[in-house]
């Protein structure tokens, strides 16, 4: 089964949280509570996101994490790959010759096309888009409970 790990899911949630107020630093405790992510687990993920250059950290009383660039310039694919590593639907897509059957496998071109389309979708969605959609969904959910 192709599936994001918890690391990838939690990384996306954390970046979405930061994208909702990109000028402000948020600490682990705040992000953890808002996004339902265990704090110790989140700390590890935030370090990965910082190493990738997507977020920056600041120490001190008003410290925490913030995005390194505007959320409109961060794609969903970038966040996933920052935490999970490069996405490959099959080993044959890692590099030419990785699979000895590349040239003769009838499914190889299907995997390549599927991966290309997946990348198109993930690259077309920015954290700004998704944060905005999250606000709308939360408002609708709140309205339906009232």
C-alpha cells in the first residue's frame, strides 16, 4: 500500500499551522496542541523541516518555529519530501538502471506517468492554498455544530 507515514502527515500538519500565521513564531507546545501531534514526536519532525530549509527556528521566550519563505512558495510535495525523502512510486523510478527490467518492463512507463501526475498534483497545491481551505472547512464545521 502506498501511504504517507505519520512523520509525513504530522509534518504537513505542522507546516499548515505555521502557514496560517506565517509572520509569527509558534512553539512546539502550541503546534502540538493545535494539530493533535505528540510534542516529542513533533520536535523531531520540526528539526527535519528546519534542516530542509522550509522552517526556521528561534530560541528564547518568543522563540519557536516559522516558515522560511512565504506559504505561497511552499508546495505540498516539498513538505512531504522534506520529512519522507524523495517520492518514488516504484524502485525503477529512482534512476535509470536501478531496475534491470527498465527497458523491457511494460509497466515501467505506467509507473513513470503515475508519478508524474502525482507530482503535478502535489506541486500545484501550496501551503497558502491549503491553509486557506483549512480555515474555510473549520468555519463550515463550526457552523454545522451550532
